[in-house]
């Protein structure tokens, strides 16, 4: 019975990974598609491949999720905690996807695990959540906005005497590289979170010890997020690529490059599970603000901000309620 529950939880984790892929596909490709640097299908294919590669490049973020958020007890109770957390995250992903709002799958997962942990009276590592979730959640969008603004100002000054048409064509070609870098960072961050959850379930089911990520878990999570990415996220792509700011190739290249740099730094240096959605969105706002502040559609940005604020508590509430419901039958 317990083995069957472990397998079920792993399947749900991979389903979350798949929704993460199509929910966050826009992170890597919206700017490239909106500036016509890549066709939608080519951009999705590139993002899927780079997500797969990025997912296999490290395990620091996976270990933070697998052991640093909540201590799920052994047995059915622990598996119910993980299952409730995953479903809470999936529900929030689907709600925001249906509204076309770029929310954070990462924070939905962390919120779900935290909510289920609280409901089950499990140990929740609040210090880790503060250091590796809350502080990066606040800092990464601010860094993305400011650095993207400054980098674009510098680029505009460097190319101030260049022919505009030729310069934009070159930036459009360069966007292929920046989109690939962004997709690699997405795989590096987001697929690892699913790996961590699967290991958490395996430990709770008594099938694994420690925080090391088995190879089959890496391959399964990498494949699921790549398939989800290729399935596409057209609703959110329109929001990021067109509704926040009208992007040109130079702004698209800078936004993607800065966001990718933030993702790599937090994954390799701090092992912090940050939001790829928040990072790229804030970078897009940063490059947009170089035109004038009114060029950014702040009404759309406000809606995105509300979704960001609600993500952790909403997914936590769904997960906690589901855990309490499931515990009645266990």
C-alpha cells in the first residue's frame, strides 16, 4: 500500500513538473517571440532542449527543497504532506495559467509544502525559508529590474552612433543565445525543485536516505519539464511579451541576459530556489523603464504583483485544507 502511494506521489510530482514547464515556458521565449527573433515553435523547441540540459547541471536547489523546507515524517503521513503540497501548487498553477498571469511555480510549491507541513504539525524550517526563499523572493526582482535598466542604458550609450536598423538586427540574432541561456537557467532552477520533492517522497516512503538525487530522478524531472515546455504557454507568453511593454530586440536581449545571470548566481552560489517568472518579468520592466516610466503598463504589472503576493499563502491554504481532508480517511 505504501509503495503504491510513493509511486502515486512521484507521478503527481512529475505532473507538477509538466505544468511548471507549460506554465513557465513564456519565461524563456516570450521576449524572443515578441521581437520576432524566433518563431513560436522554434522558440519552444529551443526552450525544451535547454530546459533538459539545465535540469542536469546541478542539485543545490533540489537539496534545499528536498530537506530544507519541511521535515515530512516517515510513512503515510509524510507522503500525504508531500502529496498535499504538490496538489496545492498544481491548483495555483492552473488558476494563474487560466488567467494568463505569470506567477511563480517555485513559490507555489514552497507554499504548498509549507501549508501541508503546518497542517500536519511537521517541522517547518522557517530560517531556511527566510534566508533562501523570502529574501531572494524580494531581492531577485529588484536586482533584475535595476541591473536590466542599467545594462540597457549602457548599451544604448555604446551603440548611440550605430545605424539603428543594423544594430537591432544584430540584437535579434543575439536573442537566440540569450533565450537559450534563459531556458537553461529555468531548467537549472525549476526542474531541480521537482527532483527535491521526489526525493522527499522517497525518504518519507523509506525508499531512500540522505539528500543525494538519484540519476533516474534527474532524468524523469528533466524530461517532464521539457515536455511541458514544448507544450507551450501561450496565454502567459502574450502577457510577458506584449502586455507589460512593447519590446524591441535590444531590450529583449538585455532582459533575458540579465535574468539568466540572476538565475545562475542564485542556483550555483546560494542554492536558493528563486522564481524565474519574477526575475524575467522584473527585467522586462527594467528595460521598459529606460524609455519612460509610463512605457511600462503598470496596471498589468500590478495584476502580476498581486499574483506574486498571493502565491505562497494561496497554495499553502489549498495544501493545508487538502491535508486535513485526506487525514480524515487515513
